[in-house]
C-alpha cells in the first residue's frame, strides 16, 4: 500500500499579499527564472486561452522545473458579469506539484500572484527600456492591473505624476487615492490621448476583448517613452504600432503558436528572455518610443508562485492540509 502523501499548503491572496515580498524580490525572481529557462532548467508550455464570445476569458499556464522540483499550473477566468454579482471580475487558482513525484505541494489563490507577476514582467522590461529618471506615468485602464503597476513602478522609478484614463468612477477614484498615498500627483484624464501624451512610461491594461474597437494610438507617445502593453495590444490601433521604434514581446515561441498575433511579427525585435540576456543597462531609443507587448507567460507565474511557496514555508504561513 502506498504511503500517505505529505500534507500541502493552502495559500489565500490575503496570506500571499502579507508575506513582505517586494517589487525588487519579484523582479529578481523573474530575471532568474527567465535565465534558467534559457538554460533549459525551467520549461514552459504556450499559454492556452478560450473566449466563449460572451465576454468571458479563460486561460491556463503550465511550467515546470527540477531545480526546484515544481510543476505549476494556473487557471484563471475573467467574467465581466461578476462585479454585478458582488464577485471579483477575475478569479483563479494555482496548483503546485512536485515535478518528480507528483505530490501536491500547494493550492494558491491566483489574484495576488497574477497582479504582481504581470506588473513584475512590465518592470523587468521597463528597467531595460525606459529612462531611469522617468517621472510621469500614464495609465490606460484603471483596474487591478493599473493599481499593481502603479505600486511596482513607483518602487523602481522616481515618479511624480500619474495620468489616469479608464472606465468606472469607483476604479478611477481608487487609483487616484492610491497615487496620492504614494506621494504622487494624480491627474484624471478625459481621453487616452491625454493620459499618454508627455508620459515617460505608459501602461495599457484594458480588459481583453478582441471585439472592442481600438482607441489608443502609438503616435501619441513621445520619443524615448516606454509602454508596457499588458492587454495583447487589443486597444491599440494596429496600423500605427509601427510608430514604436522597438517592440519586445513576452515569448517568441508562444507567439508563434498563437494564430492571433498581437503585432506584426516583422516589427518584433525579440522577447523578454533575450532582453534579459543582453544585460542590465537600460538603453531606450531617444528618437522613438518603445514597447513591451504581452499577453502573459507561464514563466512569470512559475517565478512568483515558487517564490511565494518558499517564503510561506520559511515563515510557516498558510494552512497545511492532507487528503
């Protein structure tokens, strides 16, 4: 008879967000995971997604390593009708197993990890593509990802002003309050153009919808500015994406597998792993804006979930459960 499998951890967003993991910790772990992936030490499958056509968005990521011995699967769903039900618009879970034995190591809520992972990916690119002295942040979209990016970028850049364009008065007000709490000046903008023009760093985090009409134009960005485009560029006018002098995406292999390209492949210089492999010195193009365009990648989930699991074990946090 097989031995009883060891207990595993249940980690809620409340526990995960209270473990003291900093933006610097997140960036360092993503950097390390990307380098490990290039050396064949971490493996990732292309992100899988489904859009039923009624506004819902379902996706999964899969990644694994033998050093540490972890296999990580994340499942997330976006439901536009959830807020009216009093529920989160985005919900999901992360399953972590031992990559050798298959034993379950942890089940985690996916909200906090997804938020900081996405902002962390943007920061990894921004530290290499944006001006170190960037002071004005433009946000197109005012939801959870905008808040996560605001906190992370304020940790890494000497921001002074945040220009906000989004939908939903409550979200905009919450974002403006957060900016003020961080010592930054919030400016509520009537148009996306107002938020983008003259910004040093732009974050586009509009809820993914391939049916929505584009309303953001790369020609509005000033030379040398950097855009972190987290929404697969769906709100950006495709014709004018070429106004970016330099475009990096998250994962070239994943993009090749996806029939719906984020941008024209001929415009793409490389992916995040190749960017990290070039070294740490920032080199923005002073003559044109640059962009990191992404839909999400499994290596980010692997990096933050493994970091969170290690921290939880070290701090004896979470609820230990047996089958």
